[in-house]
C-alpha cells in the first residue's frame, strides 16, 4: 500500500482468527501490567442481505491481549453464535436488517440473532461478550472458545440483557438491566442484581414510558440510573421490514432512578426534553445525600447516521455532537425534572467515555475519552478517513479543574476506546496506565499502546506491534492476573 491510500481499506472485513506469541514490543512494558485485556469487536464476514443495514449488525469477535512479566501474547476468535454457525454452513449472509427478525432468511428466523459484538466483561470467573438485545454469550477466558448463551442458572427470565452492566468495585456485585425485556417492542424493563458469585439477589420489573434504545446505564452505591433516548421503534416499523430504530426529534428524555435493593414501587421517573434524549454512554454516577448525580456525554440530536429520522429529514450536524453534562436528580423534591450543567465549556466530545473503574458508583475526578481532536496534526493522505470514520486522540478530562490532557498515536493513526489499568491496587485515582489499540492507516497495521494516564502528552511508554490490522473494536475490559490467573502459553 502506498502512502497515498485513503486508509479506507482498513475497514474491510478481517474474516480470520489469529494467534501471536511474544508480540514485538517497542519500549518497556510497565511491571504493573499483569493481566488480560479483552476487546469485543464487530466484523462482518459476508455481504449483508440489505445495503442499508448497519455496522452494528456485524459478527462478534473477541481479541485477547495477555500481559505477563514484560511480555504480551495475542489471540482472536469469532464468537460461535447460532448466527455465525448458520451462515458459515450456508457460506453467505442469512440474517436481515438490524434487529428485524422478519427480514432474515426463513431458514433462520427461529434462531437466536445474537451477535455478541459489543462489550466483554469478566464476572464470577466467567468471560462474557454481549449484545443488548440478547442474553450474554459466555466464552472460555483462556481459549476464547464459545460456551453458549448464559441465563444465570435460569434466574434471568428476560429475553434481553444490556451490553453495559456495571460491576460495583466495593461489593463485587454486577448490576444490569434489560429493555424490550419481553420481546421486540415491549415496554418492559427489568433490573437484576447479581452477587460476586453470579447469583441473582434481586429482580425488579416495571414499564418504560417509551420504547427506545437504552444502551447504557449507571449506578451509585444505592441506585440504578436508566436513561431512555429518542431512538424509537414499533411493530409497524418491523412489519414494514425497516431497521429496528428510527430517531424521533419530538420524543423527550426520561430517566428512571431505581433503588438497587428496592421493588417496582420504589422506581421514580424523571422527565426531560428532546434536547436531552441522545445519551448513549454514561461516564459515572454517585450519590450525595438524597441527590443522585449523573455525568455523561449527551447530544441534542441523533448522531447515529445509520438510523433515519421518523420524519425523513436529514440530521442536523450542528446538533448531533455531544457535550459532557451533569444531571442532578433531587429525590427529596416533588419535581419530576432534573438540573443540568454543561461541563468543559460546552466542548464537543464523543460518547466513548471511561473512568478508573475502581470509582464506579462513587465520585470521580477524572474521565478518559476517545475523541476527534482537530487541533492535532493529521497526515493529509488520511485526513478524510480520520475526519469521517474514526477518532484520533485520547483525552483525560479533569472534572474538578476543567483541564484536558491529550494523547495522539501519530498523524496517520486512529484510536479505539481506551482502558485504564491502575499502577497498583492502592494507587490514587487515575494513577496508572491507559492501554488500547491504535490503527496505523499508512502501514495497514494495528498496535496496542501503553500511556501514563497522568501524562498523556508524553506519548506512549510502550507499543505492542502486530503484523496485521485488527477487527474494529467496540468496547474493552481489563482483568488482573490475580483475579483471573493464567499460565503463559
């Protein structure tokens, strides 16, 4: 490939699995990196049945980077879902438009449409890769072999499961929710609490005021926060053979505050405006007295170009880039509205936001974000690719001072979502490393970079280099070698 390439070849399907022992390392890997980094990825193996299908409907694959004693091993495997196996047997695509079972080939309409392509987590010694309209897909944490869908020993009765459950670092509990929990277009929500051993200890069922995409959630030490969005659906849409979601600019935001140990009678709904109805990922939440505080990137309009507006109009680019917002819910007030504060001077951000996971549910000072930063140098040969398809930087946001620290892998690189790893179990907040995959469009190769999380501007302290490009990541998860022991291969 010449340097004049647009970089667009990077996004072609991978369609292979790989293993690399003792990856090439440039620089010195910190001694603290002892564990495994998992990535859930999307990679479509066959041409879709419909040209207007979305990238979210691609096959799921999981990448594994195993760090030990200054070395890294890499492995990737596709998730052997029912969908994967059926299409492999047929040697072609069989499943239809995104989350519309009626558009699939009749031979597979009875099968699970689970792609398991969004988020990996480790809980109770088990590795899962998840897609929100389906049950978690369990994998072997060492080999990445597929073990099958998991229903928590029959205790998960919902038909769906969020791609973003939250693990409480203090109690070890896993908190999750399910929307459209009794099937497509149902207005049923369910909240589940699982203890550190994966045993369901509480289950709460209630109704949503609107059937909408509810991709993420947040928790405090006492509550679960569930935001709805303006991405809506209906049985009529599905019967017409359309994509599951469309954006309705008239639909306002609604937020449920659910006591973790409560019942349906304890759920309280707050109501906002349409300008607050595009919250896809949350940053964090915490409680102060009887107030619940949520921080998250929120857009005023649909930023999913793949999903149309219900009125057929084009999206407004000036309104669909998120800003970081703080929402305060006063549980002592009789009002069903929340207070909103725009953080970081209204700076435009993305929805890919992470924190030091030891602070989930408690007040944090720092967050990390995959973002597009126009102030950083961009190689002119790849400007279109970097501007349209990917982000080019990681930012560390200081929520106390408003300061922003920046990392760039290079002027021809795109970045994936970062993952924070603490320097030690007792290190202060954000004292550790950001790790994550970056993609070099010039060389058509991927690397995993390691950056001091408190000094992003200093650049990478180590680069783990691979001889090929990787699947496109959605989200990642780090688990320490202490929590999930392994022996080098």
